[in-house]
């Protein structure tokens, strides 16, 4: 089992988007929201390492940016994806 770095990747993307907003002369990206955890809607407990943030454009339209593990696409040490090793 490999470690998941959803937190670090989400943080990196959020920071990059905030820099892009500051440098964007067109002003299309207006706001970058906070990083939301994938928590159970009622119990509030951890469900998965998935992270999501909402980004708004200059017209107020919302976009969802999601960072989620894709274990079936993992690259193994031999350079092959795990899914490539499955035989039928």
C-alpha cells in the first residue's frame, strides 16, 4: 500500500490558483475557496483522503476542483501500472 498525498497536492494547487488570481490580468478567476475534507455528512468522521475546493469565476459561477486517489492507476516500481498487470 502506498501513502496518499491528497493534502499536499490540494495545498499546492490552492496556492498556485491564488497566485494565478493575483497575476491574472483578465480577472476571470475571482476566488479560490478553502480545502474541504471528505467527511461523513451526519457523523462528521473521516471518509476518504479526497479533498475538494470551490473556485468562482468573475461571473460568480462555481467550479469544483477535486483531488482524489486513483489506486488502479498507480505506477509500480517496474514502471507498469497495477491495472496493466491484471490477467484474465
